[in-house]
């Protein structure tokens, strides 16, 4: 149910709608909800450029960055203000993915209002600058490129390195908010037929992804805690390097106990310190993989909802071209699921490598600290200054207890399991295709 306040039209969270376009953004298909909200007829929308609903207050830079990502094969999410044919505004959270030489755009009611408002504040600032440039005679292309640069700079102030970074962050939150608002795949009716079968399958897929979402949040919680220790990791690496510096720097005689200890300390720290310095970058890559996977799962949940909602609308007899549109939606769902298994494997391998790395570093540092303490007890074989002994004693007493906490977090990550059964999902998708064939 929609409502109007002033010059803005509002709609409900369960009003999920879509459109498909060709590679140039010309509308090919849409659903009834889009037609209704836009106040354009289906005939008017079809074969019109998607910017038929563009609001003049939307920065050209937003669309520049969106097209840059789409043409690079990346999905895009953005908060967008549209203008309907009757002059009223309506706000959407748009998710756009490549689809068979064109694009599928799914729109929902924005529910993460804090991020939406921050984005719209940025839009206002960027659009004002674009208008100033246009007033000085700049071309539309120049305005778009300038707006894209300004928008990218503004996004960094919000903590996003790029529009893609915002995409990865925003979609999972918006989909989670939809689920929290009670939006689900509609219950299949008590009648037989291919559309009812489609509803049943996507309802099963919806359940399949629920536990995966929970486990991914656990991964992110643990990896965020680990990422917070990046500075500590570099500090520990510096300390380990200090062990070798203090006990080395001169010829060693392995026949002497202190020198034998020094040689072993140098050997252990020469392995542990570089490995420790490499961990922050390894963790960043792993965290990015988890974010990509979380986004992909969120996208699958959104597409599952869209398929379910559209199927219910088809049963109500209110949709045109149901077979072609359903094929588009299910094709996007299949494409998305085909990427999940590789992403799950990438995350699980990354977690296993991180756990193994910390599992190797921890005992090496423990051994180095014990030998450093023994070296101090031997007073460095009488070949070092009191100042060096004092510094070594302080380092030995401090040790590297932080690494054990890091290793415990990595082990906890390793203990998690991503409950994604590719074979089961493929069976469900095959059943979906079979139902679609009957519908045709």
C-alpha cells in the first residue's frame, strides 16, 4: 500500500519491484509494482531509457560510478531518488546486476535510514558542485566525470573506498532489515501448478541461506576482532626483530652455550617476524573475501524474495509477460548461486591458512622468548653490554602473549563451517527450471 506526503510517494517494504534493460540501459521488462509507482504505462516504459524516471537532483556522478562498475562486471547498489510521471518523488534502494548482455535492477524500500540519509547529504553537495560546473559551460560528459570524482571523495569521508565498497556494505544491511520487517517468500497456495512449484522451491532456497547468513556474521565478528590487532601484530614483529638484533651483530661460536642460544633465537625470529608482518595483509584479503561472500548471499536472498513475490503476483493474474520475466529473474538467481561455491571455498581456505600461520608463529615466538630469557641468564656469554642485557631482559619478561589471543580467534574461525551445499542448491535450481519449462 502506498501513501503520499507532500510531493513524495511512499511504499511498503513488501513492494519489491524490478526492471530489466539492455546493455545501454533501455528498459525491456518490468513488473506491475514498478509501473504503479512510476505512474508510467507498461507501453511507455518498455523501450524507453531507464533515465525516464531520473530525478534532476540526482548527481550525474552517481550514474557515472554505477556504469563504471557495471561495465567492469561488478554488481552495484545505490540509494536513488526517482521522479514519477505525475511529478512525485519516490526513494529506492537499487541493486543492479549483469544479466545476459543487459542488466537486472531490483528495487526495495530503503530501510537503513542512517546510511540513506548520509548518502543523500553527499548527493546534495556533489550535485551543487556539478551545477556550478555546468553553469560555467562544461559538457554533460565533463559534469559526469567531475561528479564521479567528487562522489568518490565524499564516499571516502563516509568510510567507503569506492562505490563498490558501499555496495558490499549496504546490501546485506538492507536485506537483513527486510527480513527483520517480516518480508519472506509468500506461502505457496493449496493448488498445484508450475508457479506454485516455483514458490515452493524458492521458499526452500530461502531456508537454505538462513544459517549461512548467521555463520558469515560470526566470521566477520571474529575477523573484525583480529583486524583490530593489526597494530599489535606489527609491534610483535618489531619486538621479535629486536631479539635477533640484541643477541646478534657479531660472530657467534656455537660451542658456547650463550652463542648457541643466540643462533637459535635469530633462526626462530627470522621466520616468525616476516610471517607476522605479512599477517595484516593476509587478513585484509580474507576479510574482503568474507565481505564479497556476505554480499553474494544477501543478493541471493534478495533475488529469492523477488522471484517469490513475482510468482505470487503471477498467480494473482496481475503480471504481463510472466514467463519471460520469470526466466530473467531465475537466470539471475542461477548466475548468483554459481559464484557462491567458489567464494565459500576461498573463505574457508583463507581461514585455514590464517589459522595454520598463527599456529606456526605462536610456538616459534614462545621458543624465542624462552631462549632469550636463558640467554639473559647466561649474561650473553659476557660479550654484551649491561644496557643490551637490560633491554633483552625486559623483552623476555614481556614476551608475546598477544599472539596467543590472536591464534585463539583464528582457531575459532577455523571451527566455523559455511553450511552451503552446492549439490542441494543445484537440485533446487534444476527443479525451478523444470517448473519454468512447464510454465512456458
